[in-house]
């Protein structure tokens, strides 16, 4: 172990630093940027400890095994410094600091960005981000568009650069120089190994002891350590480590492309293949126990099997996230993918046909909708555990679909989500505020469009908040009868009133609208609303409101109108979520 400084480490002309492809990409965000800034501010002019770094040396290349986030951030900070100090040249060019700053600019660029002697990049990030890193950080091209930010890691790099530039542009020149000096002279400890096995052993022991690593990172280190412990020769150890590295190289490529948290994907995969299925809780513990349950000689094959399947699982999640086909998009719109992913991953790993996979998507959308609209204590996890195939035989997934449909129709335990229960909840006079009220109205719009009406001109993401749901008969109306609405309250005959008869929050009185449109209509008279509904071409369910009104010349929106529209929506729901359509 060596104690040194950032400047002394990077000042070695004969070495360069590379983030290996099997390590994660850059993930720091504003919280970490802010802490990095605060540390520089607090330690300006004083001793500053940046931390410990672990490297694997291969010739003149130092692969960063531990500490890549801090090192990457440091390089980005130096790049921001160069850009800001050059842009403020008029402030210092005629001062006594001119020569100091000019020399500093050359040194920072040469030490941390591009080694002029060897004409090469001094610090390289993971391969799939490195061209962007060169353009944005090393060369500092000014034009970065949203089209360039094709992954979470690229976006994080760009956010970091913008963060430090925004900070430094408001600092004094003296303070900027002080911050640069603090980082350059920051104390660090380094450990350099020349053996992959030793590197993974140190990483595993160092990071599985209370540091905040993801479960995925902990398991990666554990897998490498287990290979190290197997009774193989050095060649087989190296081969095993290389296999893990390549699998994780693929995993990290997909991690930066998906929105799902990496540990969630790990959990979904383990629920798909693990012995406890949906009942898995302590994923790391269970996976380690599963690996240790076989002999040392067999463990390598089990680890290979696991990381290969895990890599494919990230691919599956990526495919689903970018699949905007009808049923897949709607399943995602339900915002409850956690219950679907284990089955979908297992189906893909089982190489089911596209036709069968589409049926599984339809089934999961149907079950998810029924479970969400019903709510209550009906546990969907225990029911999915009951039907998820135990094997990876494609025919078992066909049987799973048949079993689920039969249970929804016949099994009392699944009766919470039967057709009867689903329709009763849609019919309820208290539907407003249900978890799927937006979604139901959106599917209703799709149903109307399938009847040869114009396609909706907005997407589901535009209408997912309560603010986008219009009460046709407004919730507050001082003079309902004068403004074209039915009787609001009737204490003698409650069922005659819109409010007391539970029609106010019925699905028949709810309609999707753009949020701004909703607020503009408010509690205006019904006749004025009709004019907006008729002229606005966003959604057909707005234009069709007039169809439920008996007297078109003197339109009144009352409980009978609400009931007629409710019944139409219920009929639509019968067709949309018919189990015969799966």
C-alpha cells in the first residue's frame, strides 16, 4: 500500500488509467457532486483525503478496480476548471498570476486529460462511454444535445460537468486556484496488484464490510472470490474471472440503458429462477446459499449459469422498456412491472415463441389491472407464485396461461379478481381516486378508437395524474340546475341526486383531459363545456358526451346521463379485459 497524492499519481508519465469494461459506468448524481464540492470548500488550504484506490496493473495501464467514481469526478472537475478559467482569461491575463495560471493550465491538461508526451488519453472511462467522454471532457466540445445523452452514464457525466462549471463560474479566481490545489494535493492511498485474482479478493473483502455497494456489486465480488477458492489451476482461475468480467461487461452496458434499478433486475431474475420464486426476500443471502449448496468443483458452472442468465435478464428488461407495442405499452402504463418481470424474464430465458410471449404479456396486463382495481388485501404475489412455471419448458407457459384463466373463472381464492368483482368495482359510485381510474379511461379511449374513430393525439404519459380527470358534473357547483346539471342532493330520495346518489365520482362522470384543459373548464355551465368537448379533437370520449344527452337543444347532464355513460364504459371493460382475448 502506498500513500501519495492525486498529482503525484497522475504525474507519472509512463502510466495511464482505465476503467475496465466489467466495472460499472459513471453513476454519481447531484448529491455526490455537492458532497465533492463541499469537501473541496471545507478543505481548501488544508489537508484533504480523497480515499483509497485499488488498481490492477498490466504493463503501463492501471485498471481502476475500486474508486472509479471519485477518479472520474476528479477528471471532470479538472475539465470544468480548464474551461472556466480559459473563459475568464481577461480577469487574470494582466495580473501577477498570469504565468502561474498558464503553467497550471498546461499541467492540468497534460496530467489528467491528454498525455502530450505519449499523445494519448490519460484517463479512460468504460469503453461504451469513452468516445462521449473524449468529446465532452477531454476535448470539451460545447455542443451536447439530448440526442447525445443515450444512456444514464453519459447523462451523469454531462450533469457533473455542468454542475462544476456552474459552481466555478461564480467563484473568484483565487478560490478556483485554491480548489484545484486542494484536489491535486489531496492525499490518497493506493494498492496495486498485478493479478486479477488478488484484485477481486481484495475488492470482495474491502467492500463486503459495510460500504454501500449494490447487491449486484457484492455478488460480483463474491463470484470472483468463489472462483479464486475453487481447486483449479491458475489458467482455470483466470478463465473463470474472464468469464465473469465479460458477463458483467454486458450487464453494465444494459444497466445504463434501462430505468429499472440494477438490484431490482437482480431480484426479478432470482425470483424467476430461484427455489423460493416470488417469496424470495434476502436475495444476496439466498444466492450465496444456492452457490454453496454444491461442491467447489460445481460452483464455477453454477456461477457461469447464473451470470449468463442475469445478463440476459438485463437484455429482457431493456427490450421491454423499449417495446411500445400495444399490450406491452399498456402493461407498462399500469406502473406495476415488479410483479410481471419475474414471469416475463423466465419466459424469455425459456425461449418461448413471440406468439406465446405476447399472450403472457396480455395475461399479465389483465391480472395486474384486476388486482389494482380490486385493491384490498388480495395478495397477488402468492397467486403468481402458484402459477409461475417450475421449469423452463415453453409448453409450461401455455399451461400457466390456461391455469390462470381457469382460476380467474373458477377458483374462490382468485375470486377477488373475477369478472364479477372487476365490473362491480368499475360500477362503484366511488371510482374516482382508484389506482387505475386514469388507466381505465385511457383503455376506454383505445376501445373507442378501435371502433373506427380517430386515434388519440396525446399519449398516456400526458394523462396520468388526477388533475387530468375531469368531473363532467363538477365537484363544486353553487347552482347546478341553472347551469345544466341534474339535482346534486336529494335527502328525501337520495338515489335521485348526483352527489347523494353516488354518481358524482362514478366512472360515468369522469373523463380524461389535458391538465390545463381541466383547470380551464372548472365548474363552467354544461352547455359551455359541451362546446369545448365538441371542438376539441384531443380525445373521442370528450366529443361523444353529447351522445348521452337526451335533449340536444337544452342539454342537461344528470344521473341518467352518467348512468348511460357508465354502462357503456362497463361494456367496454367487459370486452377489453375478456379472458377470451388472451
